[in-house]
C-alpha cells in the first residue's frame, strides 16, 4: 500500500453545451402490422342459445334495465342499485315475478311503488305479465346497496 494521495485537476468553464434531447421522430419505427386479436368478435358477439329468461337473456336483462329506471323518491338512486330488488324470476312462458322490499314499512311510496314496478316490468318487450311480491323479511339495510349507489351517496 502506498501513502500517495490521488491528484485531481479542476477546469473552470463558462458554459456547457446542453445534451441533445431525444425526439420521437429520431427513433426509427418499423411499420407495425396489427395482429388479429383472438378476442376480436368474441367479445362483441352475444352469447348464443341463452334462455331469454335467464341472466344474460333478453327478457331478464330488459327487466333489470327497467328496474334501474325507477328511482326512490327520497334517495336519488334507482331501486335496483339501492338493493330493494331481492329477486327476478322469469318463467318459460315469460311471466315475471319480482320480489322486492322498501327501505321501511312506513315508506311514503309503499302503496304506489309495487304498482309502478309491475307497470314498468310489464312494458318490457317479451314479458307476458308481471307480478310484484312485496316482502319485509329480510329487512332492507344499507349493506344491500351496490357500490355504485354507495358512491352516488358519498358513502365510499
């Protein structure tokens, strides 16, 4: 080991030329061919052979869409996302039974809401008739709300 200390030379300069900036135009890009995505068409195509009364079927989805157009008058959220719809059943004859509840038994629309649901569901193309079953058990609570409804109400 030697005890010699390294020496450095210092050079003072007035300015330094800036480093060249990379530009997108400077990078050679070969023309890209878009490869056929194996999902093209698959995702756009509607499933074949689905029963219209099952989830994904035209009648069932039409009923859900109709329910999403009905809003609770006290809460600015549709009754489906609010969690008031407990079940939708579509028979092979296209009769629809909707099981639902209300936020409370003393809800001001307790008399009119089931009638509105029945009318809107009956208007869905393909539905022969509709019946609404209003139940109080299990009681509604805020945990039944969808994430979209909670977000709309500022609960998330």
